[in-house]
């Protein structure tokens, strides 16, 4: 920076001031570096001074040997050089960077009353060389000065040195600031464009700093907790990933302040132990700068200086500003990364919302909430949802990544803390809790139908992670609550509509005994066919409503049209099927319509007659499957008739339980196989079994294969029949 300090425009200004002082004092003036090299053109260029600045020469070398004796001067001084009574003024000043010493050399001054003595001495001696003779010529030309007058000139030359130093400092500041701004702009621009790491940015910044040996950034990872995320500089590697708390050492104290903090001369301070133990070694100073966004503190940027460096106060202030800009770069990068993570979380959140809206099934929505909550948290974790059943006596659990024992224990705790003690809470906030095992859980209530009916909980690694994902998880829990409210409302409306339908059906069939009996039989057949596994419970319910609607007159059907649009569509297609009965050709009808036609057909005719015929538009596979069902149903009913009259009335649930126990004992079924068989007998589909037992459908199929092989049966119907046979035998 010395060359830049003495730029051409600066030299010109200093020269003009130097010449003005020379004319005013009538002295020759030189401004030189510590080696005697002139930095600007000398004023009053006497032959003697020409000798002093020549590149080579005995006079120059001998004279500057004398000058170097005054290298430690801090103020202007009157110095005797070479000849007694002949004085030079030497005024030192430092470079603005503090790395060099310059001198203003002015002369000569003759002490009053010494000129005659000098002339006599020189006239009688031949000891003086050419340099002394040139100096003597200069002396003889100069005027004698009193001590008071010499002191005045000393002060004037001192002012010249101060002025030159101020001009240099001003030029240096301007150059320093301009160059640093350009360099920093280039660093930050490249960092953003090429996504350079913060550590690499530190390395580049340290080339700009005059007092940074180590630079680092400690990121806040939780309330009162920090981790050094990036660090650069000699001996800094041991600081990487080091953690500290608020109040711990210098860095911990800086974490407690909203303002920059600085410490100097701290080699023996015990608070420096944190840095020394991690390889920084002895250091002189530490500066810390908070990195904040709004009211949130993201971390601390710190600078370590290993030695004492004299830096101009204004330049130090500017350098601090540069450091703050680096902190702003870190903060903007942190916020940008947060926003990107939130965007990445919001995309799947929006997608899953569409799926949940179409699900219209509480259990499926619970699975979606759990799976989605895990995809919104970056670190591997687990999630669980605890949900009350319809009557509030039990809770359902859906979990991922949690052992069954822990899930059950946690569910009981949640039910006690939230679902039982505060069931009427409508808050959609969140709570942080810690399990007995020390696991941190963030909990969101699932609120709908006027009360808290469930809790979505996700395990997290830290409170900082909770802070980052709490909003998006809250959005997920809120959407889950809204959709479950919609499902609940729809279910309540459906139940109300179905109760109304049953009232109308009971009223309509009162005057039609035969038709009413056939329809009642159809309803029972549909219920049993669902337990047999031929249709799902949802399909059976829809077809039962269709059968009840078939008894109502057209006016009643129109009145209920909006509530039972799907059921009336099935009836309309059923009427079209009846109209084509007996005709030849190809007819295509929905599966619902085919099942309804088959059930109503078997309800109208005796089973033997119906089993020998076939229906137009009904697939042979469906017809034959229903005929097998009727055969099993007939077998079970026949065996009930054969039971001793003294026995108690037949109870299907008890018979089912006895039959399953007998099958387990007879064929050696495992505990899991027994659970699967129980659900098969209750007409659960593979999908329903998988959901209820929290296993995959593929696993269900494997269990069914093992069960059928052990029981020597080929399908569900035979397995169900065998269970009932063992139950009533």
C-alpha cells in the first residue's frame, strides 16, 4: 500500500506544501524513507543535498548513518550532524498502514555565535572531505539563528510532517475503501453466482483484512446453543463443529448481546480457553458481530487477531462494516435456504391435500398425515397420530418409525394429557414435549366437530429443527383437521339421510308384506355377502340403500334424489336390466347393478330354482360366486336347524369365536394367522386387513396362503364355512 499512498496526485500536493515551507523557512527540505530515498522532489536543491540523495556516494552513506541514530524519534528534533553548531531538523511520521517510517529532513540551521568559530576551524584544518566542504559552503551562506528562532523552525517542520501524514492518511483511506469495496463486491458477487461456500468466502475476505488471522461463523442450533458451522484461517480447523452455550467464554458472551463486541490483550483471560483448547493458540484480540434477521439472531460472526496491529480508527470502522456485510451475506443465504426448503415442503403439501380431500376416509387420512409429516422434516425422524374412535372409548394409532410398545405408551400419555384433560380445546397451536426416553416431540392437535379428537406428533432432533418446520407442520395439521371435519360432516349427513331412508322404507313396506319380506331378505343377503368377502362393507351399504329405495314410489325417490344420487343411478340401470330380461344380444351393466339384480333375484325365488338359472347381463363369474355363497349360507343354516332344541339360541359371534379357536388348535395357526382369519370371517378385504394390522397387502396374501394350506381349503368361502362348522358343531 506504500506505493498507492504516494500516488502521483499525492506527491504533487505534498511537493507544493514542502516548497511553501522551504520558501518560508529558507531551508532545504527533503522527505525520505528510512533508507534516505526521496519520496518527493527536494526543495532548495543545494549541491550538498544533491550528494545526500545520490544513489551511490560516500557522502550520502556517511550522512544517513548519522540520521539512523535518530530512528526512534517520535517528535521533531534539532540534531547536530557532522559539524558542531550545525543543526538539522528531523521530523518523523508513519505511513497510514503503520508499516513504514518517513522523515522530513530540513537544514541547515547555524547556532548563533558559531559561524566564526567554524570558519577558523575549517581554515586551519585539512581534515574535511568534499561532503564537509559542501556543508561548510552551505553553512557560510546561512544566517545564524538564536535558540528561540531555531525552536520556531523546528515546530514549523513538525507541522509539515503532520500535514504530509494527514494527506497520506486521507489518500490511503480513499484508496483502501475504494479497493476494499471493489474487492468485496467481487467476492460476494462471485459467491452468489457460483455458490461459493461461506468458508471459501472467509478465506477471500481475510486477504482484504489487515487484522484477521481466523474468521468463523457460529450458527444458532437451539435456544441458547450454538455450533461453529464455518471457519477459516491458520489453526482454525479444531473449531469446526465445536459447540457452546450462551455465556460460555467470549463467544458465549457475544451471543448474549445484540451489538458487536470486541476484546483486546486477552492472552491470559480464562474466557479464551474455549478457543485455545481447539487449536487457535495464543491470540491478542477478538471481535464478534451478531448475524440477525429482524428480531431473530441466526448466529455470530467472529474475527481472531493473533497479534496486535495498529490500524487507523476510521479504517477499522470501515473494516467492521465490511465484516457486517459478510454477515448480511450469510444471513441472506440462510434465509434463502430456509425459503427454498419451505418451498420444497409446500409442493408435496399441496399435492397431498388434493389426495386427502378425495380420500373421505378417516383412516386413510390418518395414514396420509403421518407419511406427509415425515416428508416435511429433513432429518430422519418418526411420526405418530393418535385419534379417538367414534364413541371416544378407545384411540386409534397410526405411526411410522416407532416401536409398538413406545407407540402404545405414548398414545396413552397423549390421550391423558390432551384428549381427556382438555377435549374441548379448539386451539391449533403446537406444543413441545419430551418423552421419558428423552425424545423431543412436536405435537399438533387435530380439532374438528367442536373438540380435540386427535394429535399429530413428530419426533425431532432439536428445538432449532422444530423452529424451522413448525409452520409447515401446523399447515398440515390444520388441513388435516379441516378435511376430517368435512369427512365427519359428510358421515353425519349420510347417517341422518340413511335413518330417514329407513323410516320411509319401514313406512312404505308396511302395506306390502311379501315385497317387504323379500327386500328384508335382500338386505340380509347383502350383509352376509359382505362378511363372506364377495363385496366390501361400503358396497353392501350402497346396495342396501338402493334396495330400500326400490320400495318407495317415484315421488319419494325424487324427494331423496340429491342425497342418494349414486343409489338411484343403480336403480335406473337395474330397471333397464329388467327391461332386457330374456332378450338376446350383448348387454353391459355396472358391477353394482349386477350384484343388486343377483341378490334381488335370489331373494324372490327359492335357492334351488334360482341356482339353476342365469341372468341376462350378469357375468357368469359373479353369478357362480354368489351361488357358492348361498350354498355355504344354506349349509350353516341347515346345521343350525340340526342343533338340539334344548340349546340356547344361535349366536353367530359366539359361534365364530368357538370356530376360530377350534381351527387354531386343530391346524396349529400362529397368532398373526389367527388375527388374519378373524378378519376374513368378518368379511374384511385384503386391503382392510392390511390397514387394521398395519402390514402390507402382500403380507396378507402370504398369511392367507399359509392358512388355506393348513386348513386344506382353496378359498375364503371354504375357510369361512369350516369356521362356522367348527363353531356350531
